[in-house]
């Protein structure tokens, strides 16, 4: 919701921390949660030359967080708590997949765009605290499948636990706990789901194309040989060859099945996971007023 925007941004800034340039971090050179690539894009938008993200101003941070993330998830029109759960996920993993986690939790088509159906589904869901938990569950499930989970997973788990606690409290109208400082556990490192999925998509697409091509060729060859086999039924080797080609032709169906499975996987998205609500215990708690 609009009144919650400044609070959400301040809390996510705690999770993001300051300057980062870790070669293991997919986000690359980053400051206050803004990657160099995002900062460059923003500067081009406003007609300014490229600059080092380490020198980014607070005003530019606020503008990027608002324009590239908050507005991208339609944060002004999301209920309190739900807005924070989706917003923090957007900064960490991109707005598109943050919205997908929301849509998966709602059981609507997961296209990464908030429209009339998604808004209506939120209203129909009725329990914003439970919705926050469902979003965080799917977010955690996705991150656990990343190749970088072994490196950054402990910090991400602590961050999601902290987000869930805050989001549930916001939704219930209760006192909201301070955000945990997860930077010491690498919870500020980026978790770009789209990059991981694009690799999978390329493998699936290549496998499907190969299987379909081989299957089509085998089917055509079998069709050409069948009349000859009918004319010479005692040529058992030819019968066997046609049988093998017919089996190979089944690769067309396999290819189509792989493609359909990939589409279903993309639509279904992250499996759910149980958020350990104590994962952020023992970490420093930062008052948002101090940010």
C-alpha cells in the first residue's frame, strides 16, 4: 500500500547493506542493493552519463527502488505485509519472479504481471498474513534450487524469515519487528531466478529440437520402406529395421512431452518450502529509523 512504501524501502535497505563486489555474487558490483547494470540503465533513462554505483546518491537509490521495483510490483495497490513480501523479493530476485511467487500463492496464472485477475485473487484470498507466508514459502523453495544456495543460502533463509515475520505483523496490524542485518551471512547477495531458468530453457529447447528432428526423419524413412517390406515379407532384417525406425519416430512424442513439461514447470514454478521463522535469530536487529 502507498502509505507503506517508505517503510518497505527502508527495511529492504537494511537487508541489502552497502557496497558489494563479490565475484560469487551474480549481481556483480552493487551498492545499497542497486547493481551497476541497474544504475547504468537508470542513468541512461534520465539522460546522465554512466557512473560508479559506489558513488550513488541516496536520491537515486530512492528513485530506483521506487520506479524499478515498487512500481513494477504495483506496490501502492497491494495490502500491507503482502506489499513488503513481494517488494523485498523483487529487489533480491527481480520484479517478474516476485510477482510470480505471489501469483503461485494465489493459484492464478503466473505471468509475472499484476493485473485485474491477480488483484481480485488477493481480495478473494482474504487472509493477508497467510498469503505473506505462502509467498515466502515459494520464494525460499526457488532459492533452494539455485546453484548459489550452498554459498548464500544461510543468509537468504535468514532474510526470508525476517521478511515473513515483518510481513505477517504488518498484515495483522501488530508491532513490526526490526529487520535483521543479514549482510554478514551473505543474505544481501542477488538471487536471479531468471538466469537459472534461462539455462534450463535453452537445454530443454535444444533437446526438444534434436528429438523432434530425429523422430521426424525416422518416421519418413519408415514410411518409405514399408511398401518394400510388404513386397518382400521374407526380408526379416527389413522388418526389424522398420520396427527400429518406428520406435525412433516416437522421439517426436518424447520431444513434445519434454516441451509440454517445460511449459508446465514454468507455470508451476517454485515448489513450496517451510520457512524457518527462527533462521534470523542471533543476528543484529536494525531499527528502520536509523537507515
